[in-house]
C-alpha cells in the first residue's frame, strides 16, 4: 500500500469519526433550567386574539396584559342550576375550540409517575393559533439518567427523538397570568394554586380542574376533540335585540347571583364535560325553568352558539319545590304536659295519644252555652292559650293580591313549643314573580332568602291538630270545616280554620300583637276552692242535657267578638237564675280572669 492510499484511508476514518462525534454531540440534552430563575411568559387572555366573550376594551375593567385575574368574582363565576335543580357554581374561561392542544409530561424509562420536579411542556399559549385550555396528554419517555427540566420546549423533545405516546386523557388547564386566583374546586383533593409549565424555554402558569377525568379515543393523526355537554342559558336581553345576548348579562333572581342557566350534567354524571355547548332560551321563560326538563321545555332561541370552558366547582342541593303529599308530617300532641292545661292526658281520662286523631265534635271539646241575649250557642274548647299571637307566613308573588296557589302557609311553632298559640298573626311575604309554590317550607328558608315580609293587622284562629282530627261545625257554611295543611320546619302540619269573625288588631312597634279578648262567665258542678272543684268537676248542665248556663259576652255578629275568652266563674248556686249576660253579671262572682281559652262559637240559635 503506497503512501497516497494510506493517507486517503486515514482521512476517511477521521471523517467518519468526526461525523460520529458530531452526531453524539447533537443528542446531548441541554443543560437543566431552574424554573425559579427562568424567564416568564407574558399572558393576555383578554386580547382580541385570545378573547371572545371577554375582550378588554378600556371600559369593561378587564385586567391588562399579564395582570393577575381574580376568577372568583364576576363575570368569571356564575351560579346556575344542575339537571335535577341542584345549585351549581362554575367558572367561565371563555370560548374554546373543540380540538384539544398537546401537553407533554415526561416519564423516565420504566417509571409510572412523571419525572419529579419536571414541568409539563406546551407549545401554545392564549392568543396563539390552536391554543386550547383543554390539553391532550402526551407521555414522553426519557432516559433513566434524565435530569429534570433539561428539556423545556416541544422543539427540544423532537430534537432529542424521545418516544412520545398519545394517551387517552384530556386535562383542563387554563393558562393565566402569574398571581391569578380561582379558589374553588369540586373535590377537596384538587390543587387550587397555580401550576408552572414550560413554553419555548420560558415559564407559564396554569390552573388545573380535575372534577372529572376526561377520556377520549385518540385519532390516527392530530389531536382529539374534547368531550362536550350542553348548557341552556338566558340573557337579560334576548339575542337578536339591540344590546342582546352576552353583553346584557345573564338573568338572575332579583339582586342575587342565582341564574337559571341549566347544565345538562354535573361532575358525578358519566357524560359530564366542562366544555359546554351553549344553547339560549327566551328570557320570558326564566320563571318556569328550574331544572333540565323545564329548560328543555322553554322556548329555545338559538343552539350551538359557542363552546365555553366552564368547570363546575360546586354542587349543592337545590331549592326545588317540595311535594306536600310526599313530605314528612309533624307529630302533634295537644294533651301533653308541655302543652295542655284543661286537657292533659293522664291514662284514665281517655284523651287520644300523641298524634292520634281528635274528635272535637264530642265532649269535653264541644259545649252548649248561652249568648248575651240568651241565644243558644255552641262552641269548641281548644284549651288555654296565651294572650300574644304567633306568626304565620303567607306568600304572595310580586304584584299579586292573592296567595301563591298551592303554597302552604308557614309556621315556626307547634303545640308544646314555647310561644305557640292557636291564634296566628298573619305576615305577608312577597316572593319573586318566578317563585314556585312550596319552594320555601320553613321560616329559616324565608329568612335566608331575605324576602320582604309585611306584618298585617290580621289575626286568624287556626288550631294545629293531629292529622285526621275532626271539628265539623262552623258558624258560616261557606267556611271550610276540613283540615288545612301548612309547613313547619320543612314538615307538614294540619290545622283547622275558624273564620266566624275577622280579627283585626293594632300592631305594636315590634313583636307580635295581643289577641283581642272577650269575656265568658261559667259555673262548675263543684265550685272552685272546694275539693274536686273547678274544671275537673265539669260544667253544670240542665238536667241530663248538654245545655250549660255558661254565658258569652259577645257572639260573632257583635263588633267586640273574639273567640279568645277571658274566663270568670260564678257560683253554681245561681245557675238557675242565669239565662243571659245581664243575669250572669248579677250572679255571685267567685273568680275572674281565671284563664284565656280558645272557644270559637260555631252555632247561634
């Protein structure tokens, strides 16, 4: 081999060796970067390029480019309704495309968890073409000796020729300016703080919403579409009208945050997705919409208006109407020691047990007496009552002068409770025009809703009794003699209504008014003060009849009538001489102001 040939071979070997060394240099990973000191990307979600619903115009107060955004305030947080009428809250991260964008998570060879400390990598930010808050997760396998954050861009992943696997997972991670806040999450385990990532070697910040894992079938090429669910919304001004649609804002219940925007699914549903396909219904139907079914029955004005990223972060039991037929009923005991005075069950007097029906048409609950002019009267005896009335709440829709049809009246005390009275001071509660009967079933809910309540000057006589009780007599045939249902702390109560006379009162500055009072003079088989005397001995009657000579001062046709009687007792020795109010007043008075008893007059002959 001559010198020339040897030189040529040596040159070839050197060239090959140099090329091999150069190739080896090309695949050496870059030096690791420190996210704490790396340059940060400027983010603007409200630019004309990034925003759709939210574009900064100088007057709408949206934060400037790269300024922190507080998503916990309007217009970025909305309170709506779930498919079953649940109260839901969701963030609004604006319109997003259907096709996801790629995000790259790095795993060392053989590891099942991402490289500790390595930030995920994206190739687009808000305002870039193909940006999406919804990211299709790509699993990148790196060598076992890989140093976290050596790779900080998609370009570097490709240059290193690391294996990339397209997973079936899509994640919701809106990229936002540093310092932005969105404190609510559906589950307690979800991170609420900002997470850092890499974009072209610079640091970005993003939220993550993990209320539901979104799984997809990756296409043969490109990135998968994000799953979609529907939402029905309504605006203060309908679309197509001047200023209508999103600029006018969502219709809400009064001054509250509560919209009647209804989502088709919530995170516990199989088909849930935070990417909502927006349909719009007529705001004239706002009041009739309270769940998905009623929303679907509303007049739909537009469908497929936009796809918006609105992760649901709160679901609470909705304030749906209660069905009185299905509601729990209250146990009522008018003969307990806590409530009864004249009528206390002692095991021998035969009074019905707690919550057992009471027949008030039999003794000792019905009495025949005398009117002021000797009229033959009958009255029920519902036992001793306090002078002060208790409140009852009657609901009226705005602008209407009759109670909400189907709504049960609401009380907060029953027999045995302190401050209970058969006599109720009527409070008129004004509810919105869209209010649905029996949505509110307790005083606590009324208070929480802050509905205006007006104290009227009307008192009604409505004894609360066990279900099935009877008291068939009424002075006026048109008055109902059946039981009426009401609400007591979300449970159903039953009561009679005695309307033989409208009771009007003057209102105190605060609290509830006293019940008007009229007098009654009675006499017992054994006078009070004697052994066994007073009520236990029973009223004196004519022979074997039920006719007493108990005399009422007034009857319902008199101006001063009241069914709350102030009881005075006269000597039974004067029984025969008493036949009207005048003669009763001439009898020997043994005791006055003995008790106040509820004894509505139901018959005058």
